[in-house]
C-alpha cells in the first residue's frame, strides 16, 4: 500500500468509503452511487477520443479541455468536436497555460484524465498545479497508457521519453493527489495496426528481432474506485502474443502468405544510437517491446491491479476479434507525436 502524504485538500475518507462500498459489492463491479464528473485533456487525440466516449457511455458528465478552434483546426477535429457535442460532452476551449481557466474547470469536476500527446507530457505540471489549487479532485490519471515506466529500462531514446512520464508520476505522489497510473501496454490497437498495416495491404511484414518475444496488446480503457493510488496494468491472457504468432493469425484470417522481413536486434540498437531525435524514439520503443519483450518482463506485485482480473465480468476485445475488424474495415495507420 502506498502512503499518500497529507498535503492535498481532498478528503481521502470519502474515497475510502466509496472503495469500501464497492468492495462490499454494494454497487456492482464498475458502478458508483454518484456518477463522477470527468474532465479529459487530449480528448480529441488517438487514445483520448476512446476515453471520452467510454466516459459518456458509462454515464459520466464529461468535459473535454481542448485547444481553441482556429482556421488551422483540421476538418476531422472539427467533426470530432461536433460529435462530442452531440453526445452531450462539454468542450472547454483553452490553452494549458491558462491557469485560472484550468482551476475553474477542474473545480467543476471530480476526476481528471490526461491523454495528452507525448510532447505535452511535461505540460501536465500545469494541470497538477491547477489540481493543487482547486483541491477537490478525487482522482487524476496522467497521460501514461503504455509501458510500465517505473519497471522498464529501455534504450536511451525511449528511456528519456519515459523519464518525463516518471517525473509526472513523482510530482503527483509528492502532491498527495489521489491517482491511478494506467499501464495499458500496446494499447488501442495501435501496434497491431502498426505491425500488420492492413490498410496498405503490403506483401511483406517487418519483424523486429526474431519475432518470438511476447507482447501484450490491449484494446479497452477502465477507471474504478478500487484503483485509487494504484498502478493498473493491462494483461489479459488472450492478448499476449508474439509477432510471429500475430502474423500467422493474420495469414489464417486473410488466406494470404506474407514474407517476413526480419530486422536484426543489432540494427535496431545501431539505429537508436545514430538516428537523430525524435526518429530514434520509435525504434527504441520497438526494441523494448518486441525484442526485449518488456511488456511481459516483470511480475505484478501486491500493489498492482491487473485490469483483466479487476473486471472479470468484462470481456476484453481479443486480438482475434480485432483482426476480424481489420479484415473488413482496415483502419488508417496512426502515428503518435514525438515532438
Ligand atoms: P495524440 O493523438 O497525438 O494527441 C492527443 C491530444 O493532445 C491532441 O488531440 C491535442 O488535443 C493535444 N495536443 C496535441 N498537441 C498539443 C499542443 N501543442 N498543445 C496542447 N495540446 C496538444 O496523442 P496519443 O497518440 O493519443 O497519445 C496519448 C498518450 O498515449 C501518450 O502518453 C502516448 O505516449 C500514449 N500512447 C500509447 C500507445 C500505446 O500503444 N500504448 C499508443 C499511442 C499513444 P486538442 O487538440 O484537443 O487540444
Ligand atoms: O508510436 C509509438 O511507437 C511506434 C513504434 C508509440 C506511441 C507508442 C507508445 C507505446 C508505449 O508503450 C507500449 C508510447 C509510449 C509507450 O509507453
């Protein structure tokens, strides 16, 4: 159990009472008596839009803090704003350095979730400052959603990336803000799409290293009173798969045969050393996940919450189901921002 320093204004007693009610089964596995209001930063992004829709569908009054619409705003983002509004989402337009505005909107809600892009990770200090001033937030989920940064030590370009996320975690703990850190591993279909590229229909597939290391590919998000001040790790057994197994499964689905083009570990290490920033980051991520198998490399400890055990009645989307979707409706490849 982590000890939360008593600096933060929010009354942890209330949260513990809620936790107790849930543990006693008074509310079903994922229900709460009062629906928390949720504010999402980065809600228009690749991961964020799923978080916003999940929040709405679970019945939470949902707020999105988004940069102001301007003539530079893309059509797809405008459409997403409209879709959110039609779902009843309250969009607050603002910049992350508008402190007073941040404090005002944070005072309106109970839970804050950040799904900001990687280049905005350190901007979360501005959110932390506003949460400290507001003093009412029951839970903050920072923009993690990837490898368990406190337990992996990848090549330097990815380690420097993760170090920024670690700094945010430490600042949240030091401020005594109730938190949930979500380690979602290969999340939201991002990597399965990245590896197989069903939209482009290639005749070959790149395999990083031998292709035998196992990786965890998760698809859904979650957030629960039982996870206060815990690290939630996504490890559904159905979604632990090696690259070679993934390619074989895809071959069975498509009835095609793909040439496997292996990229040796030494080449990845060399590229991580020689490519300029930020191109050296994705190479180091691929090395970490697919060559070193880091999403599976450590045991969960008693403070960890395994999302697949927490929601035993919830069916995680499996890789098999995802490939069925890819077969009939291949998504465009997503590219995460690195600068
Ligand atoms: P993203 O789509 O690139 O961006 C998310 C949002 O960040 C954008 O919609 C935008 O919101 C906001 N943003 C972008 N540039 C900004 C700027 N200059 N100033 C202020 N806000 C800005 O992010 P993402 O790829 O979903 O990544 C979210 C998190 O998930 C990151 O921590 C990333 O590392 C992680 N991730 C994990 C995986 C995985 O497989 N595990 C995959 C992808 C991402 P507005 O325009 O609405 O302001
Ligand atoms: O684009 C990515 O990788 C390309 C090879 C990055 C966005 C993905 C990511 C994954 C993580 O863990 C699986 C970012 C941060 C992570 O911790």
